[in-house]
């Protein structure tokens, strides 16, 4: 997954939460004009029910941004359905849609598929 200027990563829920909004934690690197990676950085946010939330902003000055790990944790007291997508300001493209039960995490890592992690 690579983001270019103007393209951001978003998440949205299929409906309103019962008590608590899920939390999103994204670690990423930027690439400069020479193709060199920056040190990893975090981007954290909370979802907002049926309103699109940016979980990783588009790169502002670097030519590209690469998420290396995405985690969306359902801390609500009920199941939620999460949609993760890209948005370039004109077109939204769905990447994944999953239902998470209470305390589950939707996770994506570079070179590994989307997975749902259950709590112990």
C-alpha cells in the first residue's frame, strides 16, 4: 500500500457505536525524492461512527508514504463493521471490510494479509 500526495487512508463504521469509538494506530514511513526512507512514525486517531476518519494522512512534501502496520481496535461493547479505504478527494476505493467483535483488532502488516486478532 503506497499513498501519494492527495491520497489518504480512511476508516468508517457501518453504524453508530454503543459506547466507545474504535481506535486506529498506523505506523508509516515516508520516502524522499531520492527514494530514501524516513524513520518510522506513528499516526493515531479514533473512528467516528459513520463519518469517514483519516487514519493516515496523505504525504504533504514527500512523494510517497507507506504504511507499515495498521491496527484498528474495537473497544466498543458491541461488534462493529469497519471499512478501510483510500480517498484521493474524488474517488474512494475500499481495501477491506471486516466485522470486529468486542476487543478484537483488525491488523494489516507489510507483506502480510489483513487479519483479525482476538484478545486472550
